[in-house]
C-alpha cells in the first residue's frame, strides 16, 4: 500500500512538472494568430449591391462571372436565379430598377473612358443600348411612378464642366434636355413627382440654394452661405412650400431641419446632437416622411422620428445578434426591405425582411470565408495633439495576449471631405492578422466632428494635419503600445501624400511608407482638376491653397520637390488610367528616388484608375504589401 502511495505521489509530481514545462508553449500558442489567406480578405463578393424590384417580386445583384461583375436576377416566388448579363470584357459598374420592372445599368470601361447605358427586360432578359458617350459622367436623379418609362438623369454631355438634367425614355431611348445648366449649378433636387424644384449653385466659395414653384417659374435664390455653412436639401415636404435639409448654419454641428422654401428661413430643428454632425437620415419617398436621423462619434447611432419605422427596426434587431443595421432598399409598398448588418469583425450580411409576419431571410454574406472570432476588434481611441486639440481615431490590435511593443501601420484617410468610421475594413483586418497594430487617425479637417474641427484643417495639408498624425504615433509609443523603431505609414490619394510627407519630414518616426495612387504635387493636383470640378476651384483654394498666392507653400510640402529628403523604403501603386494622376511626373519622381539608391518598389497597372478593380491586381497589391512590411518592419522584434 505504501509503495502504491509513493508511485501515485511521484506520478502527480511528474504531471505537475510537465504542466509547468508546457505552460510557456501553451501561452505562446495563445499569442499565435491563424494566418488568413490574402484571397479571403480581398476577393470579389459572391453577391453584392442587392436591390429589390419596385413590385417586390425580384432581387437583382452583382455576381462574378469569369472574373467580371455581372447582373443576376432571382425570383422571390420560387428562388430561381438567372444570369442576366455575361460580360467578360468590362464589369458592370452600377445599376438600378425602374418602376416598369426594367434594369438600367452601365459598364466600367477604363481603356477608352467610354460610358454606355443599357436597359434590360427582366422577363425576357433582352438587352438594348440606351446611351453611349465618351468621357461623359452620368448619374440617376429620379424615377417617377407617374411616368414609369421615363427616368431623369444628370449628365455633362453638352459641356464637360457642367451637368444638365435630361429626361430619358426607356422604350425608345429618346433623350430630352429638361434643364440646361447656366454654368454654376452643382446639385439638382426633384420633388416627389420628379420635377426639379430646388438647386444648389456655387461661385466656388459661396453656395446658393435656389427654389422655383413650378417648371414654368424661374429659380430664385433663397439661401446664400459661405461653403463652410452647409445646407444640403433632402426632400420637399408634402406641403410643397418647405423642405428638409441637413444644415450647420448658425451652429457647429449639422442638424436635420425643416426650411421654408419661399424665404429660406429655418422653420424648426427636427433633430440635432452636440456629439457629432447629423450626416445620415432615413426618408420614405413613398410615404413622404422622415424616419430617422443618424450620426457617428465613436460608433454609428440612430434616432427614430417615426414610430412605425422604429417598430420595423426593433423587430429586425431582436432577430439579429448585434451589429449595425443599414437599410439598403425597399419595394414600393414598403412591405419588403433589403438590409445589411455588419460589425468591425463582420464584413456584412444581406437579409430580406418582410413586414407581414416579420420574416427575416438571410440572402448572402459579403465574405463567408471570414470568421468573426478570427478577426480583431476596432477600438475607438482619442488623444491630445501638441496644441491641445482633441483628436479621435481607431486602434486595431492583433489577437493574442500581447499588449505592447507592436509593429505599427498608420493609415491616414483621404481628404478634404472624409473621415475614418467604425466598422469592417479588409485592409485593417489583413494587417492586424499579419501581426501589425493599425492606427486610423481622424486628424483636424476630418468630417463628422463639426464645422470648427473640419475648417481647422484648411491650408494645413502639410502642417497640423500631419503633426496630428505624428502626435498620434508618439502617443502610442508613449503608451508602449507601438514599437517606435517599427512604424510604417500607408495611405491612398491624400493618405498617400501623407505617407510620402511622413517619410520626408518625419524621417525618425516612420520606418517605411506605402503609397496607393498618391498625390505628389499640389501644383499638378490643382492644374489638372477635371472640368466638372471647376465650380469648386475657389473652394479648393481655401481648403488646400492657391498655386499662385501659395506657391511657396505648395513647393514646401509637395513630395515631388523633396526626393532628397526621402531615405526610407517606399512601396508605390498607381493606375495608368487614373484621371487625377500625371503618370509621366510620377515616373520621374520614382526615378529620382532610385538615383539616390533609396529602396523603392513601383507597381503601375495599365487598365486601372485610382483604385484597383481587378481582383488579380488587388491580390498582387496586398501580396506586395505583405512582403514589403515583412522586409522592413519585421513582425518579430
């Protein structure tokens, strides 16, 4: 008996010692993160842009066919799917339903900047060309149930610098000029019958809201403001003599208001909050009523203005396991809704909600390959800039028990009317999955935080905007979250400028830079502004600077003049068809850096614009990014 007791004691001691020996291995495994393939992050969704037909009988969506986005139609009666188009050359860019159950769509033809508009009969799948234009931009303005065969579109066909309003007959393709733009109108606003009652004009700095009582009446100015004071009309009320709008006139944060259409005076504030600009809203064009107001400080929020719609939202919310709910589309009777729900770790899932019976049917996930538990949390953060201004942003850390000394990728957003938002980002999750902390800064000049914060970024593109980003990095290193020797900066467009500026003027802060379709010369940026942006040119001068009066500023901050300051490795991506890029200038910029023996990798894609639409090109880009960061940031210290 004594011998058995001794053996048992020795066995327990052995198991205890074995457990002690295995503990480090166990915890190191806990710190390990399953590496998700690049293709799982950046592949084209199986189904996207799901929209319901006005009669509620069909769904339409974009789906890849031979690597190109094509239109598919699904009957809600029997669930059968039909492929409506089979393009293998150019993908479908956008589409919409008409009230006579046709689909109207256009293709993205990068090679020759051709624009073609097509109509598709849903029952027969017969397709016909409605319009073909070269170097023309167009968007849908209005569909009208009273004239289901006619749509109202806006197009710069007559003059590249101005957008006129046209009526397009879907049966015979007849295009009729409805309103000729006098040259200064930037926005048109139809009433519920499709008639244009409101317009917005600009002289480049001041914006004017104009109103007319009928098609036969002239437009008269009712509101005039400097562009910092925004009035963005939403819809004309059923009374016909007032309209809803988002406005920050006489306040810092934009509010949802009602305005007298004849005098321009604000009648009442429908909803406002001191936390952030009201930038989102729900409006039923069928029932002519506001449904909710939306804003975002750290995360998205909604305030409901209609009890019936609140009940719809609440019923959907109880059927889902958390997440932000967005209403994507609805049928004319508003008995069926298409919604999408997402989180910071879920790209999004489409559902069909039927009010009769409260039925919620899952339609498709934007990316079923990803598992939320294998992705990372996006955490809202804030810090004080050097001058005391409060700056907000988001920090995403890799999975695991480690909390300090991360290699860091800073991702400045585009500007001037942008901000980072809480939610799923394929780029952020990809980088976090590879072991990098990701920092997104809403520097001064970002939208959503009020007029004062937005305008604080004017003429600071190479000043306090960049120091805000740098202050954020220093804050993270002081917190010991980021390793000060392993910081990369990565961005697109203005974010690409910030990346190049960072390695030029903060050489001790950033180890390397990744530039996606970046801005390298503010003189060229202003000079090559597209014709349709000309009405906003004076506003651009106030926001960024004037190349004549601010030439010294432009020369001081534009990376093209400071290649001698760039010592850190750079990775650059560019689309050859990018309308805002001077490719020869970019090529010369790269050659100048190469002359100085600075490591630079430059990838130019022939048929891409300012973002890579080709799935193959996207995969290649992020494979290059992964190798580049691995070479210069070294995930393991």
